[in-house]
C-alpha cells in the first residue's frame, strides 16, 4: 500500500476559509483512504490540535516541524489544488522536500459539482 501525504493550502486571514479548506482536505483524504492508500493529512491532524495549543495555527515553522518528518516516510505527495495553493509557503516547502526525496507528486484539481 502506498503511503500518501496530502498537502493543501490553509493560511488565510478569514477563519471561515481556513475551516472550509480543512473540510475539503478531509473529504479528499477520505476518498484516498477508500481507494486503498495509507493517508496522512497534516491539516486534518493539526487543525483540531491548534485549537488547544498555545500556538498560532498559521505558524509555518512550528507546523512544518510537526509534519515534514511524516512526509519523509511517505511514497507520494498529493496536492489538493484549492484556490491559493500555488502561493502557499507550506506547499512550496513540501514540494521541495518531496523532490529531494525523489517522491512522486500528484495534483488533484477541484471540479465544480464533483467530489474532490
């Protein structure tokens, strides 16, 4: 079974947009799991924890330290290409790390009216 790390944009000044992104990546992670992948979704893992930690949920350095070691153990990086993904500092770091590790990178694009 392939181990997949799924990246997506998170940071935004609007809390509603951040929450919407979490819901969308949760749905994609579930879809990949149903397809038989072993999936780690840093947003799914970290968003809820950030609500209880004395850490800014958009502190890139803190959260990347929590996530990149898992990426190193995965076979593939999957990117959920929601609005803003190309400007995401976190995704840029994750892509660079995946390339260093020689990992396959897969992009998932949102199509209106379809499950992501």
